[in-house]
């Protein structure tokens, strides 16, 4: 087992390695040592998910159930422990793990930005191995340092901004309007404005699914 094998297995399941670290060196919360591999949705994720039984059976939380099965199987195959960003409380400290991977950073609006998928981040799970093994070094500075920050002005109602970061009430209020349908069907305008977000290869249907989970329709609608 090595990093390349894990990366190949991730790709075969519509996932990408979004970060790797040795907790002994990074200080990742809740972990003493070994190797931690963070897994997230790739451009191929959506067709893989929508062809899976978890999507087709009509049950609740298809994305989480798919992640549990697929990443759980990877953990069993490689002799690792699987962790997930859902299922709490208590919740696994994925934000801490992501920021300490050297590949995720805080954007000017407070949300995380990733070096290859921008602000269209979807961590689906992680594999923690007891042993340390070689992983790619991640030392690039935050891409936000040289970016004009279109994310800070893209939200039509300024819900994501550089001053107060996130106005939850303004965001949900806008999503209930006719003008907010574009965010509901295509994804958050601020997140899409990040130049790196195109690297996610995000299917608009995937964004629509996540937005509906984030902002469910009112019963009256």
C-alpha cells in the first residue's frame, strides 16, 4: 500500500485526494501519528453517485450513505480507519485537518478555499493509517494572496463578504426570492466566483442538490 494506490482507488470511485499529512508533524486534532488522507468529490463524483444504490433507493442522506460505504470499503481494503465529516455531534475536526494539510486555506470571506477545487469543497471522508508513509509535500502559499478576491463582491446581497464573513439571514432570505433561484440551481455565486472553483468540474445538478439540502424548500411551496 502506498499513496499512489490510494489515489488510484479514490479516482476509481469519483473521488480525489484533497490533502495528506503526518499528524505527528501537522498537529492534526485528535490524532497522535500515522498518515491522514483527506478525500473529496471530484468532477466524476456526481455520475458515480447517481448510479449508486444509495441514490436510487429513495432513502435519506444518499451522499452520506454512499460516502460511508465507499470510503469504509477503502479503509477496509487498505487497513485504515475511516472518518467522516458528518454523523455528529461530536463531529470529526475536518476543518482543522483540511487547514493543516497545506492545501486548504481561509478565503477573504471566511470560507475555505482549496488549491485545486477552489471554494467548491466537498470533503467526503478521510483515511487514517497507523503508519507513516511518504506523501506529496504541500508547501504552496494560499492562492488568495495573489487573487483580486471576486468572492468578496459576487454575492448579490453581500451575505458572504470580507467584513462580517457570513450573514446567514441575508443568504437564506435571498434564496427564497426569484433572483435567488440562480444560486439554488447552479451553486453559491460567491463560491463560483473563485477562479479555482472551475477545477472542481462541478455538475450543476450536484450544486443544486447541495443547495436544497442547505436551504430546503418551505412546506408551503
